């Protein structure tokens, strides 16, 4: 035999425990406790609407970037290939060789360049 009151209180407790505790959820809980159920519900709907708008802006920006990269795919590929070729040629033409083990320079740690065009 199922008792409805313990079942419903367990479901309610599950929602309370599963609610993400962040600034927006705390604002929603605070408004609900201070101003009532309708104010909390309106705050929750406002938060959901703001999240939906943020998601719409993000998707639109991804679409704009995708359209740009699709329209200029060949020039972007060529310029990227040229840049990689220049970096590879520069590293080959640099001419750094590893010091021999018996020379004093072998004990010094190698210098590491963190810049793109050293």
C-alpha cells in the first residue's frame, strides 16, 4: 500500500536537494520565501527566459562564425598552410645543433623560446 503523503514529500525533498545552489536559484528561493509563490514563480520564469536568450545569442554567434569560415574556407586554409610552412622552414633554417657531451655547453640547460617569431 502506497501512502501518498510520504511519496510526495520524498519527491519534494528530492527536488530541493537536486536544485543547483547558485545565485539565481538563491534569488528565486529568497523571493519565494519572502514574497510568495507567485513572485518566486515569476522570478524562475525570468531566469529561464534569460538563459534561453543567452543560448539563442550563443547559437547565433556560432552560426555566424560557421558561415564566415564556410565562405572563406579556401583562403583560410591557404593562409594557415603558409603560416605552418613558414614556421617549419624557420625551425629548419635556424641551424641549432645539439652540443656534444664532452663540451662545457652540454651541461647548460637548453634555452626555450616562448615567442612565436624568435
